C-alpha cells in the first residue's frame, strides 16, 4: 500500500491506518484538527468570542454542504435548520468538526504538532508578538500539508510535494523533541511562503476558508478569514483570487527570520471572497442541473428537465424553500423537487 493511499483512507476505527506523519505508529487519534482550532475559532465562532467549541462552519463543495455547529445553543438551531430535519442522529453529525479527521495521525505526532508549532504560534499570534521564522514556516507547512493529504477542502498538492513536506516537517519535530539544533534543516528546507493579513477584517465580515493549488499542484494558497498564506518551493505563485499584486510585493518568508506579513485593505479580502464564491456557484450550479436531469430521466421523461423548471427548483431550494443549514442536504430537496415537477407536469397536462 502506498503512503498516499494510507493517508486518504476514510475514517474507520477498524482499519489500522499508519500515521501519515511519522509513518511508524498506528493512527489512533480521533478528532485531529486539520486546520488548527485557534484559527477555526477565530473565523467561525458564532458569538465573536474566538473560543473553541463556539464555531458554526459551512464546508462547501459543488456536490454538498457540510455544517459543523460546535456547542451551538439549541435555540440557535431553529435559525439554521428545519425542526423536522433535526433528528438525534443528525444533531450528532452536526457536532462533528468538518475541519477535523479521525485516524490519520498517531497521538505522539498530534502532541508534537501541538507542543512545538500550534501552541507557540497561537500564543505569539494572539498576543501580537513577533513569531520566530522556524516556528512560523513549519506551522504553516503543517497546515498546508494536512489540508492537502486529507482532501478536506477539495484540492491538493502533488504526491511528491506532500511527501517532501512530510519529510521536512517530521524531521523538524523530531529534532525539536530531542533538543537538537534545527539550523541546518531550516537552511535546507526548500519551502517558502508569503502572508497577506488584515487584523480588522473579521470585526465586520463573515469568516471564510478556502484552499487552492496551481495547475501543477506544487504551490498552494490557503485563505482563512483575515489571513491568506501562499506556499511553494522557492517560489510562490500569484494567480489566486485576484490577490496577484499584493502577493507579488509581499515579503518572502523562508524560516530564517521572524515572520513578515503584507497588510492589505479589507476590500481586497472581500473581493477575493466574492471571486471564490462566484467560482463555487458556477461549479455548484453545474452539479445541481446534472442532478435534476438525472431525476428527470429516472421518471422516464424524455430529454432533459426544462431549464425553466430547473430554475424554479433551484430558486426554491436556495431561496425561501429551505433554511440555510438544510440547503446542502440533497435528501432535503426531495419534497421540493417532487412538488415542482408534479405541478409542472400538471400545467403541461402530463400525468406523472
């Protein structure tokens, strides 16, 4: 079994996966964060507290929408979901963090990531302190690597890049654990990155997370609320979300000096967010129209579902037909689809 296949397995306690990071121990850790919890809490806390467990996150792909509600009060559920859809089983599923995964890390590697990267970076970041270059470089490398190997945000780096990141990342953590000098490793690491940031963005605007790689899958961009990170090997591509000019002029971080960021206007982040949403809408619209055509064929109706009927169904689902939290659940669409098709066929004197 290849390393890549091991790290893409579906979470299942009966499968004895090998840890994706050390590739030695059994991956028994559950609820292991892919995006560190302090980043997720900053972006998604429903009350603006930035505290863990307060997140309401929507993970969107063309084919589905996964909602994570954290410790959302029961009274708040009514705002997001239809009461009829809230079975005990679904509520339990909604509590599962969409940016966490089971059985891809071992407890030891989870602890190494927390002790030597996540906790120090989070503490310095929250207190607006300068962040040492090695902690910053390997922290962001760990985030990019985890997002890529788990496929949680729908895009990924090449196998070669993932393997290279894993090798340098684990070597760094091992050396830190043993109290060894990491200067030679830092100097030899081929990965560099740039950071765009605006500390005021989340005060007035909704959080957003996206991950994208370039055409050759050797460079990645990660947008998380008020921060965007671009990482590659000796270079950072610039053609992401309309941020080209800022990425081009941002300082390069290579792990040898304190982390430097490029401060950009709030409007620039908003424009990037809109660009992502528009791209997503196009893909989602294509998926939904294909789905409706499949339903049409299953009913043994000729050709494709008429565009005007497709538009009516899609508008109803995403308009007032379903509450926000239910719109990505295809099973919730069925009554609306059937009702709209039945009405359409009656209007056109066709018996279903």
